[in-house]
């Protein structure tokens, strides 16, 4: 228990500029897994708590809210945690619920799944709205224009009610953020996006820094090899050379680089030893030469809005370009 607390205490935190959340740990564990194995997710969260993770990222669409909630309840029973307040828990609103009247009921469903009274952070998962039940992939013809103002007002209500300590967005470009900031009384605290040495998001990071929006990174190790073209992070020769010189793994170099950009990373690993390795990035630094080499890595984005939709059918009331998230 003491070791667990010490490991957790060693993780730096960042105070969010908006909202009433506790400071966000700069490292988090992701829980997305396809296909979902309930017990495996629960056990992985328990293992992560044991090695020192206190920040957990889930979403309605992942189906992992329930196993995460069960793991937290068990960790409290076993004394791995003293209270729920030790954790920072993020969940997300799915595209089918991206309607003003569905936001609050969706968060209440999420809290029921988690067995919690609040989430620390609630995010709009995508700048995309679809009609019909939650499904992945969605039908193109079900996509409709997103009511940025109406949905954000409902998100603000979630925070005012104390059901979300802070609110934010995910997969938003500067153009989408412009739409939200134009109507926001409470600005987004966080924008969670794909970010790693092979997709560095320089434009978006600069925009968010200017406006006090904290950036969080999913796919910090390059994400899933969906297209069979390999992994631009884990297969990077540049990162491999730096890792060898530092006596570190390629994953550790990538995570350290992200941390040095002032970005929180969310990594998914269900392997306890790897989870430990992922936390071992705070007592060493990259050199100026390392950072220069990383800045020259060719950039390629893997996740786009197109992945949300089946290949059949046509968009009838929206343009994919308005929803897409590619922005260097």
C-alpha cells in the first residue's frame, strides 16, 4: 500500500484552468478494448491502481464504465485506495447522445455505470452528431449538424449540478473549438486528441495554450495498427536510436516527449509490468538533440472522423469535411 501511494505521489499533476476538478495526473490509463472483456478490464484497472495510476479514462461507447466502477469499488474495499477522491475519472458523451436534451441523461447513465456520484471530467467524444441508437460504426445518413451551442449549454449544466467537476471536448480542431468558445460561459478545460511523436498537433497545441485549454493525448504510442501499415511510433528508427542511447524503451521515449510538451497522456496497457514501465519517465530528460530529431519525424494521422461511419450509404445533411479532425 505504501509503495502504491508513493508511486501515485510521484506522478506530476496539472491544475485545470476551468471547472472544479482536483488536479489532473499527467498520466492516465485508457480502457478502450475491442472486443470488450469485462473481467480483463476490471483486473487491468486494479493492477494499474496497484502500480500507482490514479487517472482513468473511459467512455460510454467503450462499454468499460461498469468494469472500471467495479474495480474502483474493489480497490476501496481492499484498501488500495482510501477514497474515491484520490482518483481522476474521465468519461465521454457519444455521438448519438450529442443532442442538447440527451446530455444530462447520458451523464446520469454513465454515473450509474461507474457507481459514482460525479466524474472529474466529462468530454464531448467527437464533434459529430448522429440520430438513432448508439452504434459503431454509424450510418452516414444518420449524421446531422451538431448544435454546438445547445450541447455545450447542456454540458455546462452538468458542471453546475456537480455531476462533472470539469467539462471539455475530444477530437476537436481549432475550428470546432472556435464554435464552442464563441458561446461558452464555462470554457472547455481539456481537449483530448490523438497525439504522439508521429502526429504532434503543433497548431492545436499552440491554440489551446493561448486559451488555457489543457491538451490530453490518446494513442500516445501510435494506437492500433488498423491499416496494416505498422506503427509509426513503436516502429520509428529515430525513437529506437534515442531509446538505445538512453537505456529506455521506445514507449518510454514517446511518453517522456509528450510529457515534456506539457500534455497529459492516456495509455492503454493491460500488462502490469508495462504499466510500471510507463510510469518510469519522470527521473530523466530528453536532450535538445533528442527533441530536434523527434521534431523532424514525418507526420501522419491515423484516426479521422471517417472511422465513425460505415462505408455504405451517403451523407445527406452534413459534410464529412466539417466533422473531420485532420489539422497539422
